[in-house]
């Protein structure tokens, strides 16, 4: 009986080792086979300037200024920023560590009185961002990180 059990276990192990797994061992192996979902349809929205804020996230010379994809967004961001300001939408900046407002790219630089926070990837963690937004009555955020 033991010989039959050992033979069965050995056969099962041999079959298991001979058959390739049904799944990839890492994401790179699966990458080409993954189908991205369709983008959602764009729809017009109406925002209340009193309860909306535009977050200008990390548009610094030290990072965005060195990344072509980020720099390519600056004309559109400049336009959006101008429209937000024209409609009296609150604008709040986030800065990367070891920078100041003077390091923000000129085309999207803050105006006097526009608040800012210095943060890592989580703009709320260890900053006054939540307080700034609550004090202004903000409940809708427009954010565009590059």
C-alpha cells in the first residue's frame, strides 16, 4: 500500500512539474495580454466657484521643468489656471520638499495670497491642505498632477 501511495505522489509531482502554470509569474509576462478599458466619455460639468478649488500640484522647475511630458501640459494648465482665477475659483499650490514658491514654473506661478503646502506624494499628510480647503468651504477639487 505504501508503494502505491508513494508512486501516486511521485506521479502527481511529475505531472505538476511538467505542466506549465496557467498564470504568469510576474506582471511583465502578462503585460502584452492585458486590454485597457475604454476611456470614459467626457461630459460638460458646471462648477460652483465658491465651493471649488484648483490644486496646482508640484509644477516646480526641479521636477516638472525637467520632464518633457509635464512641460507639454503647461500651456493647457496656464489656460485652466487663468479661467479658474477669472471665475474666482480658489487656487492652492503644492510644493515639493526643499522648494519655495519662487521655484514654481513661471507660466503657472502663484499670485500673492494663493496658499501653498509643502508635501510628499500625499498632499494632505502632514500639511494644512485640509484646513485650507475647509476654511474656504471647498468640497470639489480639480487636480492635475503631471
